[in-house]
């Protein structure tokens, strides 16, 4: 995830059973360094204790609209204009209906009328109530008015029924909050990212590969989505959960990677080739497992794999190509050569060390542009590296 430092989040809790989960949401927001304030309906206090919310948020909790003032002035105006984002979670059918028709008989429903902040509605209720035509119409009206709505999940509900209406996981809600408060420098841009290793099989159980974890590519995919991009992630075999709202395409070997990149390249604005593609593969894959005792070869015949990035560089029209290089000698010279030969717009040079490279959570990079500009950075978390790369991509 990403930090919410200096972001102000107002959390509105209505009287639904899922309210008991919201202290965990507040805890996660505080961990991400957000400043959080909470407003509850009277009914919500039956499910969650205001004092608990005050301790977790490290701020006052507001319930009664007739408590007209706080230290900053009139509550319903000063607090309404305070947040970067107002999140109503869980949002019951009753509260959604009130907000839709401007009924402000409590502090929580008053804010949407007096606030100019972004508002996120997170519905949670029984399936029958959620799917009712009235509720669906109300949600549609709110969307048309500029409200953001995070759809509920399908799963087991409080009464034991199974259906749509379950509150999304806290992680999913946090992602949506981060996304709505993030800068949208790649809004609606189509971004193709490759990540992870390829496996080139010798026989059904053995293969040539490398220790790429895919962490950098997955951080890039998350950054692209948060900045408003439509991201497609082509991934080798890794043990990572893909970011929300990313289209994931799984591949295993370099030929599959080539096929998927070729299919998707021309429909995207950017290609970030961060996967660690094997440079070589066996000339022939054996049908059966090679027995060590019988015919295990002393020499493995190999051939070069396709240079996918070079081929895309020769075919590109208006696409921007970002390559990645991991070198052990003459790093800058080799990266510049790759940048030129493959017709790239930018290349990211990774340094191999005990803090940078394969399977690490940090990287030490140098970014090189085709105009000759070179910028180096110290060891940073891969999440920060992803931000830097996208910041530089804004100038391409």
C-alpha cells in the first residue's frame, strides 16, 4: 500500500452490523499516517463504542448535530470542509436513501449537503435490501451526482444467508481510499507491465530460470492503477497477490510472454518491461524426465530467446517504452547501449547488492533517458522506486 501522510479522512459510521469492523479500518488508516476523524449516527453506537473510536483515531468523535461548535467553529461546516475524503462505511439502505434525497436529520447525513469534499459510499446490507430497485436507483443517483461507490462483496451475511451485500475487506476499502486521494497523472492511460521470471523447461520437471520475485513489477502495477491508469500486468510465476483493479495475465515461458506482449502492445500507451526474461532456453525440451543414472547430458544445448523489447521498439508508433537493466559490469555503458539498440524512451538500471536486485524489498536505481540525462538514487523501498519511475514517465 501507500502512505496517507497529510491526508485527512472523515469516517462516517451508520447503524449496520458491519459497523463492528470499522475500528480495524481506522487502525489501518492511522498506520498509514492519515489524520482521521469519526462521525456516527446514534444507531451506530449500538454496534461500536465511541470511546474506542476516539482512542484509535486520536481525535474527537462526533454524533449529535446539535453540538453546534467545536474548537474550529460550527461542526457541520468546519468538519464538513475539513477532509480530503469523506467515507461513509458501512452505508445502510436507510442512510443512502436519506443522502440521496437531502434528508439531514443527523450529523452524518448533514455533511454531504454542506461538504465539497470527495465522498465515498460503501454500502453494506442484506442482499434483498441491496438489490431492491429503490436502493439501486438511489445508488445510481448518487453516482450521477459525483459520489464514489465501492460495491459490496458476495459472501456470508450476518444472518447466515449468502449473497451480495457483505462489506468489502478492510484492505480493499483502504485501497479505494488511497486511490481516491492519489494524484491522477495517468488518468485513463493504458499501461502494460511485465513482471517476474520466465521458466525455460529442459524436461517436465527441470527448467532454466532466475530468482526474480516480481515485486518491482507488482509495485509498478499498483502505482499505475493509483494514478488512474488502466493497467494490464503480464506475470511469470511469483508468490504475490496482484493489486486491485489490475488485469492479470499469467505466463510461464518467454514464448508465452512474447505472445501476450504482442497481443496487447498496440492497444496500450506505455510498456514497462520489468520482467526478468531468460536470455537462453534449451534447443529441445525432453518429453520425459531425464534420468540421472541413464542419459543425463553433460552438455546442455541452448539457444537465445526472442528479444521481446527490441522487437516492440522496432514496431512502436506512439507508445512509450521503458526498459530495465541489471548489469554486473560497465553498468551505465551497457544500459545506454540497450536504450539505444532497443529504441527505448527510458531505461531503469538496477544495481546488484545485498540491498538491491532480485528478491529484495529495496532497489538502488539509475534512470537514463535517450537524451542522455542520467539520474541516480540511493537504496529505496520498491514502492518508492515505483513512484519515482512514474514521476519520470510523466515527462516522456
